[in-house]
C-alpha cells in the first residue's frame, strides 16, 4: 500500500493512501450482492439479475459508494498502521481518485496526538496533610450520632430553637393564596433553615394550639420567579411542639450506635480508629491529586491540545456516567426528565474538566513511554477479575467489552501514577 502523510498544521495533516485494485474488486462484489436484492430489472426476479446486465442498466459506478463503505475502514486502518502515526479523533475523508480497474486513492484529514515534553514528575514536594484526629473530633462525631438517635417527645411549653413543630400553614401574597404555599401537619425543625429566612424564627415561643401570623420576604433569587422578592404572610396553626430527648452517653448508647461493641469506651476507641482511617485515606487522596497536578503543570503539550481530544474525553465521561445510571435502572431519558436538564447541559458539565483530564492522560501516557512501563499477562488477568467484581459482571462478559490493549493502558497508567506518588515528599 502506498501511504503518504503531509503535515498541514501543528497537530493536523493529510494522510493519502491507496486501496489496492483487488480490494476494490472485493468491495464491488460485496456491494453488488447487497444491492441486487433490491433493484428491479425487467425480465429478472429481484436478486437474480446478472452482474453484466446490472452494469449495462445502472452502470458500475452505482456500486461505488457501497463498495467504498465496505473497504474503506480496513484500508484506512492499514494505512494508519503503516504510517506509524498516532492519530486521535475521527478522520474526514476525501476522494482523490476513483477509476475503474485502478487503485482508489483516498485522502484522510487527520489530527495527531500532540507531543508531550515532560517536566519533573519524580521526587515532587507537596503540602503536608493533617492526619491527626483530636479528642474534639471524636466527641463531635459521637455527638452527631447521639443527635441522630434522639427521640422526639411532646412538650406543652413554648417552642425553642432545635424543637420540632407540627403545623398547618397557608401563605398569601397581596391577599392571594399562592401555589405550593399550603400544607397540613407539616413537621418542621426550628433552626434547620428549611423554610424562607425568618419563617422559623417567628415560631420560636409558640405553644401547642397557638395561631401565629408569620411575615416574610421571599429572596430575590427565589426559584419561583413570581414570588421572588415579594412580601408574604403565612397563617400558621401550631398543633404540637416536640423536643429532642438525647440518650445518655453510656454503654447502652454505645450498643445502640454500634451493635459490635459492649461498652462506651470500646465504642469511642472504635470511632477514633474509623476517623483516623478516613482522615488517612482523605490525606492520601489529596496528596496524590496535588502531586499529579504538579507533574501535569510541569509538562508542556507542544502546540496545545487538539479540540478533538477534548470532545472525545467529554463524550467518554458522559457515556461512563450514563452507563452507571443505566446499571441502576435509570435511563438517559429518565435522568434528563428528573433533573430537568438536556444532553447539551451534561456535555457542558463535563467540558469544564475535560481539558485538564485530557492533558493529565497525555502526561501519564508520556511517563509510561519514558519509563518503559508494561503490563504482564498476570496483571491483565487480575485487572479483568477486578473489573468483574467492581461492576458485578461475569468475567467472560468483561472480556467481551474490553481488550488487552485497553486493559494494558489502564494498568500502565496506574503504574505511572504510582511512580509519581511513591517518590514524593510531604513538607
């Protein structure tokens, strides 16, 4: 195959290649066998018209489009392989020459993966992360659990901040009751800031049976435009006032909070261990992110990142996100209906980080190449098992979805990441 590449821009060029005459002939045969089933020629049943008669009636050029579709993908793939180019995105094809009995000559406008000039990525220094869990941290976590296990008990005295009131309410603006402003037997924790600013404060001091007139002003940025910035009056009937009854911090509380412990001291120690593990994991994640970002910042992408790569990354992330939702029984249509968003909105959401993610991938790939990192057969096998476990899939199902090249890429990228992290220092 004759292949020629001419660079036209920083990361763009034209790949010219031939489709050999014998491959063209195979494509024409495939095209004829496909279209003869649908064409009508007087004197012949559908599917039975001879090739020569078809050519006389329609001309062989009628098969060219179908034939080209049949042979172009493989021919292009071979041309890319022979050229040794690292092409990203989808090519745009033009026909250079397409003559009977001759090789067909095609041009593909392609985008090349940019060159990466690595900077420092080993022995990096990042800000030291706090991993200490204080007594106050442990006490706060226990208090949060204590609050969650509190019981609500009725009281006849005035409502205080933190109490829960059961109310009916009816809101009006300019004397007119508005949609969504009415409810019955609604439980509201005072101080939770669930309602419009000022609403909950005016119920402090109310007792069961009280009628309270609450006057508020909707925020200027309120989601319902017809109410934004408007003064409103709510007629509120207080049915019940409930206060939290907190459990004692004793062995019984510990058993309620964690059935695996017997004493409060044992529970407290377990909370400290859990919090230490959480903080260590968080610190590790932050350190890795800081180091990776530093390695990426130290690198230079010669001539910049092609937009095709950024768009590919956006669509890759969108597909991953929507596929995860599908596994939970949420179709893309359902997701967009529930969130009131569109595919375009989701595209914009992922686009914000796509360029950084693309540059990060390019830098990690460059480190893989520079360090000669590879994936062993054993590592490939282990990666398949991990994917099957992560997505609750059969191993054979995973193998049908991914190939060794994809797996090797993931493994070596992780190795590159480990190489950055293992040599860093926190200061």
